[in-house]
C-alpha cells in the first residue's frame, strides 16, 4: 500500500518546531550547529536532505536523537521512491523458470 500523504521534510520540522519558536535567525542557528548559513538554509527550505552528520549536530543541539531526524528523512525518501512506477520480477518466478 502506497502512503498518499507526503511525509514532512526534517528541515521543515527543524524550521517550524525549533528555529522559529526559539526566535533564532538562520545565521544564529547555523553558528550553533557549526555549519554554514547556506547549508542550513538549504535544509530548512527542503532543498537538501538530512545527512547523518547534520542529524547528529541537530540532535545534540536539541537534545533529541539523531535517529529521529534520519527516520524523518528516510520516510520522505521512501515516499518519493514509491511514487515512481518501478517494474520488477519476483525472485520466486526467476528461480522457477
């Protein structure tokens, strides 16, 4: 079954649930994370994926787990992959032939 609703990008969660409520600028947040403003901007504007390193940085800054940030990215990556029509044969059919 294909999930019809697109999962929320982790960058959007970071922007809406962390950066905005704390009143941080992108520059301030980037400085706290030890990344460039450009890098953080791409992430929070959903133009870049959450990397494992960024997940660790954000987890440390927010006292959350890096796995939770990577899980959000995995969900959206999988959703996009499922939107494409992919033709495959089942392994059992190949062996039986």
